[in-house]
């Protein structure tokens, strides 16, 4: 099995699925000859041609809206949004159209499509190349939301997403594109949409995270182990539909929950997880459910000191976990 | 191209049936039997003319909420429409989830429309792209009002079709109002057709009250599209003879005289005159048709009144494809 | 003091502020001669003219974007979105622009504007005329979010919003426009943005709600009083910035919290409130924090039985409160 | 209208200063002293020509990220620019919150721009509306790239200006690429100026490499706007002589020969030739200017390197106006 970077696993998944199924195509800005600004589609234009790797006009709502139309016809579009920060022009097409189409037609019109978007900060991108967007899209019934944190999951989840008969938002922790490496099998395999993954077992508290934050959480947990704090780590992987069972089982075991994301705190996805725990594991809790998240400022500032101030990282996770363990 | 008498009668029949059904909806609303109606009265000629130029069931349509006559021409039955008016089980558009007249009819490739205007045009371009990819010789018809062309969504949809020479025909039903707002407040061009030159596709403005003339224009535009020569923008000029919807009071923004003046150019009357002038039908025959329409509609209304409401819990599904009941 | 309907109080606030400050103007669809589809701007076009009550083209992003531009220049626009459901085309302008402008310019460019949007279901509006949108907009640092539930607050909060130097989203529970009536003083007064309001004092549990749900919660609480259950009711009024102090003080007193909204449960604003309580009042809780919210389907279905199934109402609140009281 | 020698020299100076500053930014990037650069090299003539036709400090500008020469002409100093390049405290555009070249300069009415393209054009129309309301004789200049005219936002902005005859001039800097995508994939018209006819305003296409010609065109367009005769769309044709940004590798999508060919039409060289031909300046004088520019820039870079970073906690503010430090 080859070791690959996250972005390579993503490319593999698209390449494989396009090879297997000629209804799968890619549409987005600079996905063609340029191979995507993060090189996620590198080589695919050369391999599959401009009718299957389509450079769109600079207009996100049309990327998604045209994708929806093609999906209604029976195709399986993969819509690439260049940076998650630029998805808002397409908000109406995602929220009003893709996600409501099946329900509003009483099941007549499924929309099998994937929306891929690189997200997250810590890469010097400033306010508009660093944003997390899951706080919005996990509030959209009809849409599934997936965030891989390992190359293995990235490939398996993307294949699942492409084959899923529903619209799936597939968020890519872009800081990890080349930083996160791991074993990726050749060829076809699936990581199902839905189940969370317990990536480290522990006794004293559970950290819930996803994407880059899961990467850091795991490192934090390993360090804390040496301090004698036994941390369980759950990689949520699928944010919608959320895997309540795994979450509750883990909290019921450890009695303490730390929910981590880099998105802004208020109204973020962590509130949902905290609320689920507070409601359904109340009698098992030995401490308040703690959220560690990005501060409530518009987005990640550019200048290094302010960026570091904004970003959740290994240290901040360790501090929060220590505090919670000592509660 | 000369239309056979049979086809002319058929077109008249569709206009008539839609008109009488629409009129009955207004009555049902006054009787308190339905909660809401949005009307296509005055717009039937454009819709029927366009519909008859399509290959029914093979070509695709993304319609809008005034397209009752279009949908009837495609095969929506008065009974089906009444079910949606009354929010009854069996409404084929949405299983009574959407407000009436937000059409969908999978069996004739008529895609579900939502309320946010112009979104459907982007889907049309996506369907057109899929058709181009699949190299079939289908075409797509998409419709909307003139006010809705103010949306960026519309612009992006047309832009895609023009760039990729997609087989899409954009029908703008210019009925002189967007609720209360006249075209001069929507655009700085004299005609919606003028917008085409800025987007690089042919644009024509036609008399939307002359069903037979409309038919010819669409036949040409569809032929162009079908043969790979790209999209056309067609503005059909007409007048909205009713208030915007059953919630509207149009006396606040237009005079009764203005409305009465336009009733003289009622497209149904004009079509009737043509049939009589060309001796395609006699007064008596046309009166019989009228009677037949009313009977069908009364039957449909009775049917609708007997029909059950959806069960409350049906609202629960289908949010995701996995929940769709098959068969 | 005159008794007025909610919508009248809203109109009064705009009229008063426009009279006092000629930088205040209104822009939106059909706000002019039509006086708004809900009549909220009735009479203002006649009084202040078309340059201060501006009928926009049918394009929401431009309503907000043009408002932002005018605000940058020093004006105080009130942007009306006809139905909250149609705000998504403007999402980019609200989230990327209005809300981030001050921060991204290090304080140089404030955006003093109000975005008014009628929201909520239970009025037969179906999927696209019934939506709640606060789940999205309470996740946007830089934006304030306000929801009045009484005519008194409606006027006082709207005056505050117009004078606020930040962008304020002002959500109007449209079902209550005429249904909710109450005393409204003539002339100038302010209800500050920020503080929640304890509208009923109680001992056994606290209900947190806003808008129509507060209206029902209060009725439910009064009924429960007769059953011997003493309910405290907190009208949140301002969702962002949230009044943590009042929330926590109340929960610490009653030991039990029921959070109610009609927006979809998952990712909704209730999760934030529940998370705040779970984290900061942990040791005071005598029961799990309970959320009562709209189900996770795309929006409120049209047909009456399904609509009622969806909507949170007095009965459902009473049931949830009873259960919680008996925990 | 003949330009005085002094003004011609001044225009050349601004182009030169911007060019040398821009070139230095690329060097700083290669040296690892700055994290990111996005360049205006090749676009200076259009920007300086437009800027000189403005009434500096009185008129308004909503610029875009390649407008270094425009901003320098308006009074942004090299020191200020270097602060933003380096993410240092005192950056007047954003206090180092945004990536470099996302300009803002309140003292000359240059509004803060974000990264999502075309949003600034809508603000320009809003500012234009405010100017019309206030009956001043200011004008607004807004700029963007040709690819960005694919956004619905741009269309809606222009539509507003055309309908209301607002004093806005839309400058489209057509540099032949949107990252990797050529104009043929963005639009079906031959020139961006052609888009004007569909929107009902005058549109012209000019040589964007001839600074003095550009100046004349803008003087006219601003005069038209200032006298209440409405907006103009100006396409300035040019070539992006650098990669899209410091993150781009343009060899993946265009040949070196193509780039070299266009260097012959470098607008700075062309301006220099004109000055020499018209004996407005001697070679020696121009070389002295060059030396002066380099000295100023070296001084600015030294200044920037000495300047402190913002403190980490400065990232906390100002989210709301209440937090703005006054004075
Ligand atoms: C995005 C959006 N904004 C607002 C509305 C409310 N609305 C419904 S129909 C309408 C006017 C449409 O006018 P036009 O496009 O001319 O079509 P017509 O109704 O005249 O056929 C408006 C403003 C909507 N449905 N969608
Ligand atoms: C809404 C949005 N989508 C995508 C991007 C990423 N992006 C930045 S610049 C650019 C190309 C812009 O091309 P053009 O408008 O021609 O301007 P140019 O850079 O050539 O001056 C893209 C796609 C963005 N900034 N905003
Ligand atoms: Mg209309
Ligand atoms: Mg360009």
C-alpha cells in the first residue's frame, strides 16, 4: 500500500470513479489545464478531456446550479469550489435547490452530486482564504456533510460521496493537503458516510473533532497520555447525518466531552454536538461539556501573530483537555 | 410551415382548458376552498405555443409558476392540478409540500421548480450540458418572468448556455409586472430580448398573445438548439390579466382601465378569432369545447374534494433518497 | 397609548426614523406604491417619495449590496427582503461584505444598515414562504440579529437597529404581523439591542424562545401555571449578541431549561443556547437541557396536516415543558 | 484636451513607482520575506489613466486586488503598501487582517475590498445611489477583472446603475486570463464592452496599455456621470504579464512565447516612449526617476522590516463598531 498525501487520495478517488463511471464529471474554476489551484484535479483534464473536466466561468452559483441540472438529468457532477470562502454566491443553489429538490418533489427528483470545497486556516490565507463553512451547511436538511481527516478516509469517503444519490458537501482540510500523509489502498474501496471513527481509545475524557482539528487532537491526546491523562478521540468524519450513537457511547464511557473545531464558536457545529450530549448523556456527565473553537471574529486574520491567536492548535487542545480532565 | 387544423384545434383546446381551470381556481379561492392561487391568465398563448414545438416526454422543461397552460399541454391533468391546489395527497408536483403551481412532472421531464425565481434557468443550462455530453438531440425549455431576469442567477445561466452553445431556449414571459414593479424599474433596455446581445446569443421579442406565431418562433429556436447551434432567448410580450396572486391587491399600483384595455388582447379570444376566421372550427364547436372543459374541471374539482389530505407524518420524508418509497 | 399590531409598530418605527433622519431610506421589492407585500411600508412612498422608498429590481443581492454601498457613504438603509426564504441570493453580500467590512478595514468602514426579513411558518406558505433563517445568521460575527415578539419591542428594537452603527438583521415573525397586538407608545423610544426579557417569572423551569415561539411559550406557561407548573419565560429578543447573563441567571434559578424555536433542530440556534447552558450552568442543572424545534426536513410543507405536523405550537411546548418539569 | 507635460510626467511617475514596488514585492517573496503577492504588472496604464481623471479625495473608488498603481495614484504610499505586504501593524488597508493588495484607504474614499470577486461593484452602485440622493457631483469608479464579470453580482450592480442612471464607471481590466481561464471560456461575446448593450448603458473597449488614451476616455465617462447622464462600462484591454499570484505556476496553461510577445507592449515602456517622443522628458530624467523610485522603495522596505507585527490579541477587534478605537 502506498503512502499518499491527502490531496493525492482525493485525486485518486476522482480518477478512479471517472474511470469506472462515465457519468461522473468535474466542474469548477481552473480545474482543467491548471489542474486546480491546489492540484487536486491534476492530470485529469489530460486524461478525460475538457468535456469531463470542465473549466467553469468565474461564477460559483452556476457551478452548483449547472451541476444540479446535470444531476437531474442523471449525471454525477463533482463541483469544485476553489476556496470554501467563495461558496456563498452559490448558497441559494445549495440550500434552496440541491438540498430541497428531493423533498419538494416528493422523491421524484434526486440530486446525486458532490460539492468539494477546501476549507480552513493556518495557511496564511487571511480573512477570505481560511474560512470554515460547516456551521452553515450542517443546518441544511437534505444535504450530507463530510470532512475527512486522513488520506484513507479521504479516498473512501469521496468515493462514497460520488456514489451517494444525495447532494454531499465534501469539505477538504486544505492545510492537511500535503501535510497529512498515510496509507491509501489502490483501487476501489468505500468508507461509508455516517459512522464516526474512534481513532484513539481512552478513559478520562473524549475529544470530538474533524479535519485538521482531528489531526491535532490526536497528537494532543498522544502527548497527554504521557502526562497520565487518558483521552479518547473521535473523528466525526460525517457531520450530517451525525453519528449520535458513537458520540453518546463514548461520553457515557468517559463522562467528559471536549468538542473542537476551528470555525467560529457561536452558532458553530460544536453547539449541536454539545447540545446532543447535554440532552442525551446528562446523567453520565462528570463535567460541563466544553467547546474549544475559533473566536467570534469574522475569520482568520492574515498577519502571523493574529493568525496564530485565532487558530486552534495542539497546545490549545491540550490545555483545554487538561482543564477538563482536572474538573 | 402550416399548421394542420387538428393541431390548431388542439392548441386552442389546451389554452382553453388551462384558462377555465385557472378561472376555477380563482373561484375556489373566493369560496375558501383553496388557500392560494397564482395565475397564468393572459400567458397561455406563449406557453402553449412553446409546448407544442417541443418533443413531449423527450425534451426537458424547467417551468415557472405561471406555466399552467404549458404543463397542461405537456400532459398534467386537471385532476392532478386540483390536487395540488387543494394540498391533497397525490399532487404529482410535490406531494402537496409546495404551494400550488410550483410544478414538477417527472414523466414528461418537467423539473420541480421552487419559489426563488430564476434558479430553474441554471438547472436548464446544466441539463443542456448533460445533453451535450450525452450527444442526444434533446432540447431544454426554461421559462421565467421578465422581472426575474434581474437576478444574477439568470445571467449566469444564459452565459453558460451561450459559452457552451447548449441546447437551451430561454422563454421570458414579459407580462409587464413583477408583482407591482414595471419593466422600467427592472432594466434599462427596451426589451428583454436586448439582453441577448450582451450575452452572445440570439434574442428575439415576439407577440406572446399569438399562439400560432409563438409556435413558429419556438420551432425554429428548438431546431437551432437541436442541431447543435446553441441557445436562443425569446421574450414573449403579454400582459398579466390578474393580480399577481390571490394575496395581491393590484389596485394599489395599476388602474382598472389599464387592465380592461389589455383584456381586449386576451390571447384566448385572439386564438378563437383565428380559428373562426380560418374556418378551422365553428362557433358551435368551440362552445362545445368550452362545455367539455368546464365538465372536465368540475369533475376534477369533485375528485379533488373527495381526495384525502396527506397524513401529517408524510411530512417527515423524503429528506434523503434512502427514504424514497419505491414502486 | 394605542394598541397596535406588530406590523404597524414596525411601520411606525420606520416612519418616525425617516421623519427624524433623512439619511434613512428603504429599499426592497414592491416597497413603493405597493407598500410591501405585507404592507409594512404602506404610505411611506406617498410620504417620502421614490428616492427614499426605492423599489429595487428583483434581485436580493443587489438590495443588500446597494444598501452596503449607501451605508459606506453615510446613509442608513433599511433593506427589505420580501420573504426570509429569498435572502440566500444575498448571502454573500451579508456574510462576506456587510458583516466583515468593519473588521477587515480595521474599523475604517462601518456599515450601518438594517436588513428586515419576515420569517416563519404556520401561514400556509409552504416550503418557500415559511422558512426560519436565524440558524445561519447567528453564526456570522459582525452581524447583530434581532427578533421582536411584541409590538412594543418591535418598534423600540427597530429604532435601535436603524441607529445602530453595525449591520443588524431584524427578523419579523410574520405570522404575528396582525395576530400579535399590544400597546405601542407614540414617538421616540428605544428597546436596546442586547438584553433578553423575562416575560414571566417562574420557579420550576425556564423556557427560552423568541418571535412567534415566544408568543406561544407565554401562553403555554400561563396554562401550565394552572396545572401547578411554574414556568419562567425568557424572550431572547436579541439573538446576537446573546444575553448570557440573563439566560444563566434564569437557569441557575429554575435548574431546568427548554429551548424552543421553529427553525430546524440540527444546527439551529437552540444548539448554541443549549451549549451555553450545558457549559456554564452545569452544576445547577436538575435535568437535561431540552430542545424543542422544527423537525429536520427542508422546510414547512404546504398541506395543512403536514404543516401542523411541522410547526411547534402551544400544545407541543406544554408537553415538552410538562415532561421536563416531571424529570 | 491636451495634457500638460507636468501631468504626463506625473502619470509616468505613478506607473513607474507602482511597477518598481510591484517588482520588489516579487523579490521579497522569493526572498521569503513576504508570504504572498498578487501583481498589477502590465495593468498600470489603465489604472493610472483612470485615477488621474478622478477628483482625488472627493470621488469614490471601489478597487480590486491588482489596483496597486491606482492606489498609488490616489496617495497610498510605498511604506503603507509594504506594511500590508509584510502583514505589519499600521497597514492602512486592513491592519494586516487581509492578504496584501486588498486595498482600502478611507482618507481618499477608497473602499475596502474583500476577495470574493465583483462584490465591490454592487457597493459602487450603492455609493452612486447615495450620491444621487445627496445631489453632490461626485462619481464612483469601480474596477474588476474580465473573468469577474461572469458573476451575477456584477450584472446586478451594472443593472442598478443603468436603471437609475447612477454616476458609476465600471472599469473592466481585461488581462486575458482569470487565473488560467481565457475570456472565451467566460463569455460568448467578443469584448466585455459588448455586455453593455444588454444592460442599457454605453460600453467602450479601449487600449489599456496607453495611459494617456485611457485618461481621455475616463475623463469623458466621469464627465457624463458627473452631469447626471449615467454610468459607462469601459473595458481596458491589456495582458497579465505575471503569474496570477505568487501561488500560481502559469507555465501549466500558457507558453513562455506568448508572455514574451506581450512584454513588447508593456504599458510602462509605451508611456516612456511617448514621453521621449513628445520631448516631455529626456532619457536621463527618466532614469533619474527610476533611481528615485528604487530609493523610495528601498526605504519603504527597510521601514517595513523594522515595523512591528500587530499584537496577537489585536485580532480580537473590531468586530462591532463599539470596539473601534477612536482617535
Ligand atoms: C428570489 C425571489 N425573490 C422574491 C420573490 C417574490 N416574488 C414572487 S413572484 C415575484 C415577481 C416576479 O415577477 P416576474 O419575474 O416578472 O414574473 P411574473 O410573476 O410577472 O410572471 C416576486 C418578487 C421570489 N419568488 N423569489
Ligand atoms: C467569488 C470568487 N471566486 C473565486 C475566487 C478565486 N479567484 C481569485 S482571482 C480569480 C480570477 C479573477 O480573474 P479576473 O476577474 O479576470 O481578474 P484578474 O485576476 O485576471 O485581474 C479567481 C478565480 C475569488 N477570489 N472569488
Ligand atoms: Mg412579470
Ligand atoms: Mg483577468
